[in-house]
């Protein structure tokens, strides 16, 4: 967690406020709409759990190839493809 200065009034006085920068990793292949929905859901969940204000959260998505992800001992298939 980082701390940044937040302008509180027109006189230029600042107070420190906690800021949470979040980097989220997901497999590539999701639509723009899916990513937007995911970001909104994660944002709301994080704010509900922490009480942080909208100006105290920064969130980004980083897409990686499915071959760079592993879950339960298996390399992840590409989004939309199912093995079996």
C-alpha cells in the first residue's frame, strides 16, 4: 500500500491518505466487456471490504498467455477452450 497526498482545500493544504494500487492478472482472450465487468466487480468488492474511497484505489489488468499460467498442477487452456 502506498500513501499519497490528497488536496483537501483551495489553500493547497494536503493530508496523507492511503492509496491501494492493485495489479490483477488474467489470461488473455477475454472481451473488452468481460474485462470492464471484472474491473467494476473487483473495484466494488475491494471498496466494500476496505472502505477505501474512489480516489484511494488504482486498479489495472495485465493479460498473460494461458501457457504462462498454471492451476492445480495443469497449464491453463486458452480462454474458451476446454480439454477433455
